[in-house]
C-alpha cells in the first residue's frame, strides 16, 4: 500500500470522530494571520474536513473565486461538504479528492496557499510545489505542532514526513520557511488549550 493510500485510509477512519472544534480554531487563527484578500485565489491544502475553506468561504463576497479544498481522504471531504452545505453556497468551495502534492492547479495561478495541521504529513516537497503554484508575491500560511507538545499516536507517528522539522520555537519555523525559498517569514506560537501550534506566513519571491 502506498503512503498516500495509507494516509487516506487513516483519515477516512477518523472522519466522523475528528476533533473538529480544535481544527476550526486552528483555521480561524491561520486565516487571521495570513488575511487573504477578498478576491484572492486560495487553496486549502490537505484540507481534511475543510475548516479553512469553510470559514474563508463564509467571509468572502459571492463574486470571489471558489476556494480550492483538496484532500486525499474521501471520507474527510464528504464530512466537509456536509458541514458546508448549510453555511456556504455550493459554488463557494471547489472540493477535490486528490493528493495535495502536486496541487491540481496551473503554475503561478494562486494568490494564497493555506495548510492547517497537515504539512508534517506532506513533507517538504509541498513547499516546492506551493512556490510553483503561487503567483509572484503570493503568500503561504501553514501550521505545525510545537515539537515540545506533540504526542502523535503510534499509528500516525509512522506516517509523519521525516523531512519536516517540527519547530521548538516560532523562530525555528520562520527559518525553515526561509530555507525552503520563501521570504518575509513570520511565525508565532498559538496556545489552544493544552496544545501548542506554530503559525507561519511567508511570501513566494518569484512564484516558482
């Protein structure tokens, strides 16, 4: 079984019991940190149940392009669709069941890429793909669990990307984003109950 299939199966099993409240809060913090424009073309990468896409879609005008929400778990996408049904128009979110790397978009076609609670499963290849997908000056926002407070289950520990260093501080997260080719990296540690996440925003200098 491939890594993607294994991840999809693991998150399919979680779809109905996922900690939606926690991830809704992470989405709120990430959106506020990056502050996408009302007309920006935005992707919610490895969206899970689409907390980022749903919150963003609710705040955008009807003329805004749909938020692209991509996840490899059909179960999570189905839950996201159901949770969005009563809150946002059908056309406000473009749901895709697909591997998030590479994103199913043309090069230099996005203004903002957002990735909440998922980059440590995707690996550093995701950042290279985001630079491909972003327009010059486009922005990325992502969250990573703070290394000192991350306690994954044995099952999920085996699915983590080994080339994504979980940060111990906000500065470490910013330095890593810069090392991956982004500029103007800015990070902060966000306390969410007993959990800690690092929220990072950065800019793609050339969109490649």
